[in-house]
C-alpha cells in the first residue's frame, strides 16, 4: 500500500529516509556523496514521484521503492 509522503511527520520521514540510505549501503558512484546530500536526493525523488513510500501489510514494514513498480493510479495517491 502506497502512503503519501506528505501524510508522514517530518521526523518520521527523515527516519525512514535515513534507514533506507543506511540499508542500501555504500554509494559506488563516480563521486562520493555525503549522507546529508543523499538524504536530500531521496527526498527530492519522493517529491518528484520517482520513488514512493510503501507499507507492507505482510511484513508490517515501510520502505521506499521505485514508482515504476506500481501502476499509474497508485503513483498519484498524494
């Protein structure tokens, strides 16, 4: 189930983003990206609708996933 990111408190959203970044591990890109910059990148991806906040009822967890994983109608649940 997609959760509109605007419905999450700023503190909760920050915690979700931080946990996501730490779980993803090392950034193997051409340039080193700071943790703060990575957080901004993820938040911008949420704002642009490139990724979505998803709640798994089965696992009772929240995760960030590519919006392309879901159909067009669910992407605009904001």
